[in-house]
C-alpha cells in the first residue's frame, strides 16, 4: 500500500510527479491489460495508457512522450524511461526482505562459528552455516540453509537467497544478489591423465571473487581457480543456469542470459551482452562492448566490439543469413545435383 | 513383497488377472532379461515373454496381444498398455514415502512459523523451513531441508523432495511432485540500463503458480513474474534442468525433456511434447498439440499443431532433411566450386 | 606452509628433487606470471622458467626438458609431466578438509538415524541428514546440509560437499567427490499417456550406483533407474551441470565436460572424453575410447573408437569441415543461384 506522495518523495528523475492527488493509494502494481482501480500501472504506449485509464488505475506512470489527460482522478507521473521508473518505484512494493525474517534477525538455529565476524544489522536465516573466520558486511542478508565456508567474505548489503553455497576463501562484494541453489567456489574441473588411463585430480586451491552489484540467478555455478582467482566484475548480471569455469576473468556491467557457459581461463571485457545458451570455449578472449546472440559458440578471440552470432561465430548480420540459408540447404543440394547432371559432369 | 491378490484387488483395467495362483508373491520387479523366480516382470514382446518364462518369474504382466501359456506356475495378468500397467502396479513396490519419515511425521528440527497452517497428515522433514502464513494441504510431504517462504501455498498430496526452494507467495496445486534442488520463485531476470551503462534491477514482485499434478525434475528453475504470474498448467511434466523465465504461461498436460528452456513472456498451449535442450525465445507463442524435436530453437510463433524441429524451426520432416544434408555440406561446396570452374564463371 | 623436504618425502616419480635447499619454504603456489619469492611455481616452458626465476620463487617444479640453472637459491624439482606433478604436490597446499570441520567430527546438529552405520573417522557437517540404515564408509566426509536418504551407501573416503542429495538405496563407491547441489537418485522421467491425454507417472523404483573415484561437479543430476540401476563406472569424472537419465550405463575413466547430457538407457564404454554441452539421445551405445567434441549431438551408436563431432555426428575431421563450410553457406546459395541462372535452368 503506497501513496503517490511516497513515490513523489523519491525525487527520482525517472518518475516525475505531474498531476492528481498525492494521497492516491496503490495497493498493487499491474500490467495495463490487467489494471484495476487499486493499481499502479506503468505505460509505454498510447494503447496501454488507454487501458489503464479505462480501468481507472489509481496511479499511472507514463512515458513522457504520451499525452497525459487532465480530466481524470488518476494521479500521473511521467518518465523518460519506463524501465528505469520500474527500477525506482517497484522496490516500494517488494516484500523481499520480509521473506528472510521468520522471527528474529539472527535465527537461533543458525550455526555461526565463534570466530566469524558479522557486521551491523546482518540477518541470518534458519539453519544457515557460517564457517570459521567468515566476514559478513553490514546489512547483509543470509537466507535459510545457506552454507558459507571458512574464510569467505560477503560484502555489505549482499543478499544470499536460501540454499546458496559459498566455498571457502571466496569473496563477494557489496550489494550482490545470489539466487537459490547457486554454487560459488566448487572445484574447477582439472585432472592429469596417468599412464594407466586414470585421471588424477589436480587440487583447486584458488578462489572466486565477485565485485559489487553482481547478480547470479538460480542454480548457477562459478568454479574456484586452480591456483589464483576466478573473477566476475562489478555490475555483471547472470541469469539462471550459468556456468563459469576456473580461472575465468569477466569484467564489469555485463549481462548474460540463462544457460551461458564459459570454459576455463577465458576472459570477457565489460559492457557485453550475451544471449541464452551461448558458450565460450577455454582460453578465448572477448573484448568490451560485444553482443553475442543466443546459442552462439565462441571458439576464437573476439577483438572488435560489435554484434556477433552463430556457431562458428560470425558478425551478427552474416550469422542471421547463415541461419536463414540453413532452411534452404535441402533445396540447394537438389539444385546442385540438377546442375551437375545437366552439365553431364561425372560424380566425384 | 506383493501378492498377485493385491494386484488383482486394484481392479485396474490396465492389469487384468488371467491365470495362476493369486497367492503368488513377487519380491521385486525386474526387466525380462534380468528376471528371476522372485520377480514380477512386465513384457511387451514375445521374446521378453520367453525370457520371463524361462526365468520362472512368479508374476508376469503381459501385453494382451501375447499368447499366455497355461502350462506354467506363473501367475498372469494382461494389459492393453504395458506402460499404464507399470503406472498402476509399480506404486505397490515404491518405497518413496518411507524416505521422508525418519522418525516422526513432523520432524522436531523443522522450523515452522506459528502462523503457518498445515493440513491433516502432513509430513515435514528434518530442518525444513516453513514461513509465515504458509498453507500446506492435507497429506502433503515436505522433504528435509525444503525452504518454503512466507505466504506460499502447497496443495494437498504434493511431494516436495529434499532441498527444494519455494519462494514467497508462490502457489503449488495438488498432487505435484518437485525434485531436489529445484527453485520455484527466484527473481525473473530484468534490468533497466542506466545512461552510465550500469544495469538497475527491476524488482520482481509477481509469483509462480503451478496447477495440479505438475512434476518438475531435479535442478529446475521457474522464475516469479515481474508483476503478475508465471504459470505452469495442470498435468505438465518437466525433466531435470528445465528453465522457465518470468511471465511464461504454459498450459496443461505438456511434457518437456531435460534442459528445456523458455524465455520471458512466451506461452505454450496444452498437450505439447518438447525434446531435450530445446529452447523457446521470449514473447513467442506455441499452440496446443505441438511436438518439437530435441535441440530445436523456436524463435517465432507456432500456430498450427504438428511436429517441428531444427533451428531455425521447420516442419519436422524438413528439419530432418536439413540435418541430413548438413553432413553433405562439404561435398556440396566442392561441387559448386567444380561447376563454377567448369563453366568458366568468374569468382564473385 | 610447505618445505621442500616435505615434497621430497613424497618420493613421487612425478616430482624428483634436483637441487637447492630442502629447507626452502613455500607459503603458496602461484602461476609463473604472478610468482613471488614466497611461492612454489610449476613451469612447463622456458619463458615460464625465466619468469619464476626472475621472481626468485622459492621452489620451482620444472618439466624435465628444461635446463635448470645451478646458480640460484631456488630449490628445484623436475617432472616428466607437470600436471601429474601438480596432482602430487597441490594436495599439500589444499585446505579442503578444514572446510568441513567447524568444531567437531560429527556436528551436534546433524540428524543421524539411530540405525545408520558410520565407519571410523567419518566427518558429518551441520544439519546433515543421514537416513535409516544408511552405511557410510571409513574416513568419508559428509558436508553441511547433505541429505542421504534411507538405505543409501557412501564408500570410504568419499567427499560429499554441502547440500548434496543422495536418494534412497543409491550406492556410491570409495573416494568419490560430489560437489554442491548435485542430485543423485531423483526419479527418472517416465510417464504413460492415458487415453484422455494425461500422463500417468511410472514409479522409478531402481537406484544409482557410482563406482570408486567418481567425481561429479556442482549442480549435476543422475536419475535412479526405472527398475534396476543407473551406473557410472569407477574413475569417471563429470563437470558441472551434467545430466544422466535413468538406466544409463557409463563405464570407467571417462571425462565429461560441463553440460553433458545423456538420455535414458544409453551406454558409454570406458576411457572416453566428451566435450561441453554434448548430448546423447536415448538408447544409443558408445564404445570405448571415443572422443566427442563439445556441442555434438549423438543420435546413433558409435561403434568404432576415434574422434567425432557435430550434429549429426561425423568423424571429427569431417565435422570441422562441415562447421567451417557453414560460414560459406550464404555464398554457396548465391553461387548456385548464379549457375542456375547462367544455365537458363527453370526454377523448381
């Protein structure tokens, strides 16, 4: 239950008060096509605005290009960027923090090693395990059943959702968010083949380091380095089921969709966007500002910013043509056979 | 240890008693090639029947098209559908429920919020966490280390295997089964890009709703909607490692094999079958009764029932030809070069 | 903190003492390019040796082909195989076992059924659940939040990292290592379709059997068999996110990279290497000593040892040509159109 006044008091340049009562109350947020009179609605287009008005939505946050009517009871905000407006306003409706506090800040069932150091205002859920010499920054939220092994660090205001695993010595920055069943700091995959064909494990004694504002989806895995560090830079976001192998170095502000995989010792710069199920081979380097389409396979260095796609990787425009021509392949084969026959060429 | 009499008393049209002693006892169920005299055996084909008879299996459940011998000690049932017979009889041999009851119905170590409501005959395993205002239906089974966040609902007779995560406000229907390490209700993946290239999180304040008889394999992830609901309809079954992004709507009685992924806001009708590692892009709609081959990539709407495959998606028959012709691609390239040379055409 | 003397006392043929003080102390292990005077460094090539010497590394383990200088304070070992040397020496620097012992061998919060049998020197972490009649071999390490269901066996010296799931009746051999969030023994995916289009579950009453020295990465899933056994043979290693369906039989000393998937009832021999994201269809048989490239799709039996790749699968050499020619597909289509036009052939 949020009043327009609270939104106005955010003083966000992404949600500017325009008209209507600041005492308007929104009980929920709904998409335009499901709007009702108790809802706040974000609208990007004229038809969405029409739907929201028809439903008598109590508060509308409209893209600034839309003409806001003056003859309604609705309270209006405008924004230069609807997504940024959502990013600014939706936290008011988000009960996420309530999920973590069953009864108390530090749940009595949590198993916290006496040498662990917890900052101010840290929340620890039921059955969480916090190991020897672990350090947790101020305001961090540790979900139920999280395991943080010895000597790991968790930065201030970071959220670890239930059942996350943080391996020994790994370091997470501030304001990260890690979703359930994600594994940070399992062993890298590394074996030496002996003469008898068996594989001898090479212990993985390095760690994982995440910068600040890193988000990892559910059921991801980031392996610890063989000797040194696997790194994911500040502001990088990964969706569910992403796999980051040992010794990988990833820069800042990248976005990786679900199922992204990167093999050992590869590097990615900053400000890249990588589509779902794309994979990067080992020891490959990708520079800054690269866009890679979903399902692509990157087996060689990408040294120029730009958009790419396909397996093998091509400039995006070429990869889309290749993809389209794939559906022509049967016809092409027949045409070639016809030509060869027409010319009376012998089969080779 | 099950007697033929118990099977007979199921009065299932998928397992009809034919001949032999109803006191025959089966200690286990084995495939025909491993049958022994203590085993119940399902047989679809004549050679399987022969093997089971040779092994003197105590009970044989045979497809009705097979001729059942009368000169044996074996007890016989027949069935119009061996798989449905397995579905009817195997629960008698399945000790699944024993797995959940270490000592008591509600394990003393479980952490159940005083405001949670548990129905009749609910089982809760060690260290399970059941949050504020959670509602659990009659006869539900909550495994060890399951986390159910506040305000979530779990329907009657639903089984949550150990270590499952159910996020706040999510709703599961009756008779669902969710396997270990599956995450229901993690945040959808959604960020607004700010001018400085950083990505601002858009809070995900919606939920996940599963119908009745939904089964999700191990290590799956179904994300909560941005504002409203991510839905999986009754009777839909997914194998391990399936990913369902925010705002996806999936209908009833679908079957998805391992590694299926579907991106945000896409929809799937009912009675579809989708193969392993197939992926559906965002905002794509697939109608009822569609079959999609493994590894396919669906990037456009599929509006006609039928079988499809490939990436890009084609009717299945065409996609199989495309696939077969891929192995011809090197030969085709050479043929084309030969023709161009033969004709004295200039290279372009 | 390890002295050269301790390494020498390993008496490993993969790390032979050559020269320098046996009292040299290494505080850490670093790659050549990050070496410092407190580090042990493994070097394979002349330029790495140079870097390590320049950094005055305290101990260098060099490939035997390199000329080891005699005019330095550095202590030298040589090896015929640097990876095997790492496998032999790095355990001395690996604090893995410390991760598991918060305070005591058997953590007081662990929930161990009175009928479970634990061998000598077993370690059990906080909140681990060990079910009825479970048997755990000598020296095994059970991490925090592990769930081992009733009647399962865990072999001697096996390590289960935190949050692993071992289903009822499953059997793990000796010296296995299973990483966090891996699921062993969830149900196979099996349904019988009823006439009304609903899918009836076929109970999965078999189990999973792992041999000795099996390693599974984080977030893997190995399903229990329908009636009998899903098997992974001794010495086989799988990276993160691998999926093994019910009734699969995998032999010994195989290596599977991340995201490998194998569908029901397929078999793999021994000493195979399979790349990342490769998939094997159901009921396919792969013989010994097969190498399969990453992303391959195996839909037919592979009956000859050798290297293969692609989808459809081809001999590796052919698959690389096919892959390369994919980028030529647009050009090929245009050439064919030009030829057809040049010859005045009618379109078909």
